[in-house]
C-alpha cells in the first residue's frame, strides 16, 4: 500500500489521535517527568513544521516535526509510526524530510532527545548520521534520555 508524507496542520482530530497514541507509548516506557512532549497546539506554533504519513486510504500512520530554536539549531520532535506500520521505512522517510527542510532553512545543527528504551529509533537516527552526545538545549541529564546531534551544511565551493 502506498504511503504519502506531507506537511500538515497538527490541529486535525486524526492527528490529535495519533499524537495521543504516541504519548501513551512514551508514558508506558518513561516516567512523566522524563517525557518532553510538544502538545498539538505547540506543534502548530510558528517555527514548527509537522509531517504526517498517511496510508493509501488516507489514514494518519506516522508523524515527525522540526522545531526551529534559532537560525542555527533545529530539533527533531514527535517522531512516531504506528506499530503495525513500523519496519517499512516510514520513520526514515519522515526524518529525511526533516533533515532536508532544516538544510533548506540554513540550520547548521539538528538535535534531539529520545528515550532510553527506543533502539529502533536509535538505529534510524544513527543511519541518518546522528551521533550520540550529552544533553542538548535545556534538557536535563537523565537516565531515561538519549541525546543525538547532527551537523548540517551544504557543500560549498572553494573560493
């Protein structure tokens, strides 16, 4: 079945349900104080772009977002693919869109925080060139968090 990925508003009932499902998954793995969720309202703020993956029937099956913190730093947020769709490259494809958009915006560094029990996510980030690092932005050090960063930049010609 064909999957499409497009920039969409998170303020749709179906996307709200997808994000609620993501929150349930995360809260089952980490204590609430170690979960740094953006609400759908925060996802709709200027400076945040949200991609939604949809199956051939038009149902929302995955999401991811780019939150711009400055002209130099962007953050990968709200990456999720519904369990029955995992393992099909949807997360990888959403992440590629986020990286491309960040590069197009001239962002030089992407960062993210993910949980300590998400090895499938780690594999996606690492295959995309992200490296583990210490805490990023204003996240605290936590045994429940794994941090990643990726330097971006377009190839430049020698002067």
